[in-house]
């Protein structure tokens, strides 16, 4: 049993506003710091993933938006593992819209069907379909943009007793030149917990089955009668209610600690430790990520933070939390007697340059997305200036998308740095990071399924890994300001603004 985290000493991480502890917001798992590895880039992510698959003995579970239709090497690696380990079972969860977007041409679904041909009893493939896209919307909204109405966006890569949390999907760009974040947790308890989330979502998703016609990769999606919820396409309201009821117990503190009175995590010692809080979002009513972020950003001992999102369009409550955390004492945000004084922490935002945006030079309406995100970055900086917030925005660029050596930026998360506590003599600082699938947008919290983790530590080696991770991203960035973003070359035109309005008006979100 690892040593427990001292929430009395580090009390500034235990309260939301003045009353709510992290332990009351999300489940809690105490682990050793050396059970966490931070992977550096897409190549290390892919090689680690394949190596873990090759050595798998009991289980593989992958939750992802999609697997690239040409990822034959990855699928072959899974097939070889199934052949080598007779007790191995594989469960794969993707999104139904993205997974079948190219049908009837080769797609994620047709690729995974090849595993069903060879191992029908040991491979289970599920595809989640949003309950927000039904009827006329589903019929008439083009496939290229219908994902704006909700997705299975969770990224979990569990193999035996280890799991990788990331924002990366499983396709060639995520393995070569698309920068994300990747944390490997070597903990059975952590892996078991996220497995429960994975299989719960599988149980409210469509099942991929072999088709009855040729070729062998023909497929169909069915709604199993064993699913504990109604079909989202025929009864979306009942589906949302039933699915939320199914997932809600996994978001409570009892999900990882069913018998609090017998757990030493309820009686923490005063030794160094690392604590993980799993975060879950299932719109419209289940969200533990947002309050957890607010805990970190509202701490009086917050010294600085770095927030990153490849698609920078934070939920309004996150925007207000970021600005309040960085506001000076003379800021208007301190005018209310019911709010705590602003903190003035140094804030840094890392986001994708238009030249590192995955939609750069994309055909059709999606090509308007990079300038749309530039417009949203400008609005954030304007709000920061009005709030007198001590925050800078930096754009990440490594070459140009579509050109040789060009990368895209898909990293998302938060690093928070806290000053040493006076209760322990000011000897040790604390860091926390949030990692996972969420882009922290209104869409993430209103439409998509998301999973992440908030990890808190006072372990020097782990904090060093996190600092190195952040610095590795920052090295490719440069500071941008209002003048540049609002200038002639960067300012969003009327087409961009109209497109943003139309998407919002018909119920979608960026």
C-alpha cells in the first residue's frame, strides 16, 4: 500500500470554493509516483503501444474515437497477440459516426471486422452513437460535419494491468507527426477502474457484426437486446436518462473505495505520495472534470499554471476560472464581496497555430476552422486585458501541415504549480496535472463522452517529468498578442463568423 497524501498539509488542494474537497468530486486512487511514465511523442506512444500489445496475456481494451482505416500493422499486432495468448480477450470501443464515415469504402469498421472473422468469440467491437443526431438531422447533415453533434471521444488504452491515458487516436498521424500527451499508469487498480468505464460505455453502444454479403469485411451495426438501455436512435431521451444512471456510480467516491471506513486513504499519513482522481463527462448531467479544474484554479496557493488545447475554445466557466486565477488585485473580478480575492498567478496558454491545426487547408466548411479558432483566441486575449489578467497566449508550430516535416498539435491538459505550504515549514511544493481526452470546450461538456485524470503529487521525480513534458511543448511555441491576431492577415472574415453562428444555431459545437 503506497503512502497516503496529506490533505491537511496540502489543504489548498482539497477545497472547491471553501467547502468541497476533491475527494467529494471524484473517485480517488493513491498510487506510487514511479507507477507513472510520461511518454514524449507520437513515435514513443506507438512503439510502447505495440510492445505492450505483444506481451498481453489477459486483456486489451481500447476506447478511441477511431482507428485509422489503413492501420494494418496495429491490427496485425493485435491479431498476433491473440494467436500467441489463448486466454487474451480484446474489447474495442470507437465512435459510430467516425468509425463508419467512409462506408461502404474501407473504414475503421471494415478494418476491425477482419478481427471478428478470425476471433469471433474473443474480440468485441462496439461503436457509440450520440443520441443528439437522430431523425432529420442524421439524414441531412453531411458526414464530414455531423460529428459536431456529439462523439465517443474517450481515449483509454488498457493492456493487462497497465493503461495509457491520452488525447491521441489510433491512426498514422498520431503515430508520426501529431503531437499529443501520453501518460502510462502501471497500476492494476487504475487499469481496473478505467476498464469499468470502458465496458460500461460499451454496454450502451452498438455492436459491430459481420455482414451477410461479400466481401468478408462487410459489416453491420446492431443494437443487442442485452444492452441495459434503449436504442439512442429510436428513444434518445430515455437513452440519455438510462445511460447516465448507469455511468453515474462510476463517478462517485465509492467507485474506487466501496468501503471508506476500512480504507487507509481516508486516514492519510504525512509522507510523500501521488493521488489520481479519475474524471468522467457524460452530457448533459454528469461532469466531474469541470469542478476538478475549478478546484485547482481557485486555490489561494496557486503560483502558476499552463493550460493547453489544440482547439482553443474553452467552456465559459473554464475561461472565467483561468482569468480569475491570473487576475490582479485591482481587477474588476474582485468586486463581489462573495468572491475570494483574485490570485494573480502567472498563466500560460498553449494552442495550435493555424499552420499546426489539423483542419489547415481542409476542403469545404472544415477549412474555416483554423481562422475560427484564431478568432476565439483573440476574444480570450481581449477578455484577459479587460480583467487585467497576468496571462499570455503562445501558438505551437512545428513546420506546416501538409508539407514535409510538418506537424499538427493535438495536446490538451493543465499543469498547476503551487507554493509550499506553511503548515509543513514551506519545504515542499506540489504539482497537479490533468490529462485525458477532453478539449475543455462547451462541446466536450455538452455533447461528447470524455475521460481523464487529475493527478496530484509532491514527488520531485514525477514533478520533474511533468515539467519536462510541458517544456517540450513550449519549445515549439511563440507569444502572440491581440495586435497580431486582430491584424489584416489573421482576422476572421465574415464567412468564418457566419459558419460559427450556423453551427451553433442548429445545435452543434466547435
